[in-house]
C-alpha cells in the first residue's frame, strides 16, 4: 500500500487542531462573563472555511478511488471490507474498504451508488467527517426497492470488529459489573445491525430509515 498523500494527512491534522482550538475558545466563552471571550469564539467561527476543507477531503477520496481502480480484482477481494445491502432483497448498496496504513493506521473508504446509479464515495474516518463538532457526513444510497441515508459514524462502527474505544460499565449475570468497549455482542442494547455486520461482514441499514421507492419523507 502506498503512503497517503502528504497534503491529505497534513490538512487533516490542521483540521483536528482547529477543532481543539475551537473547543478551548468555546469553553472559555461559556465559563467567562467577559464579552471579549465570546468575540474571540465568534471570530474563529467566521474565519473557518468549510468548503476548502471539504475540497481536500474530496481530493483525498479521489486518491483512494484511483487506488481501487488500479488494484487487481484478486488483491481487492483480499482487503478487509464491509458490504452494505438493501433490507428488502439484499441488493448491493455499497462497500466499505479498509486500507491498512503504515504505523497501524486505518482508513475506511466507502463506495456506493444511488437508486439512479450515481456513484457515491468518500473517506469515512476523516477529521471533520467523524468529529462530533465537525461536518455531519452521510451518503444517500439506494436500489430499485428504495433508498436510505448511511452515516460515516455507523459505517465505521460496523466495519470495525469489537471492541472499540468506547468503555461502558454493564451488569453481569452474577450481579457484578464489568467494563466493555464498544458494543458487546451479548449486550441487549447492541443494535442488531451491528451484530449482523460483525458476524457476517454485511451491514443492513435500519428499517425505520429505509424509504421504499415512490415514497417521500419530509426533510429529504
């Protein structure tokens, strides 16, 4: 695997640093009665150029697209991947490919399509794509049976085998407690979509978000 373009990971580092700076400014503004603190926070918000950051994300995604296109089918089939399928008949909605980087890092790259056949693709775990205070990233994918939104956060969660870095304390059968990371397959609160994905490598979007062909939902 080739190294990721330097411009891409440098831009992501700058974005992450920007979010950390934003958090500090916000916290100072909330804890202070000094109008100057709020002015500093508002100034930072006005100077952030999201479209430029979005362009870097798209360019980095195009680089991964070219990597897949030039890869032999045999090599592509050996990559860790997650299939995204329609809940009606199991039609293919897309695939999440896991790129292993030097140093142990991983990139999750999604390739899908709309019900009209338009290609949808991009990096899931990117600074502003999966950060709680970054841009909310999702793709609309579909087939002849309908369409649905799939979010970067859920694709990452489904593609990563548990445990993940989300510690929780749960009760055990003998009345004790234990710390688990991510969703425990035996946990009653674990979404069934993740259970299926971790066992089979297939992610089926939640049925309550699925829009059958011909129907419209307010806000779409």
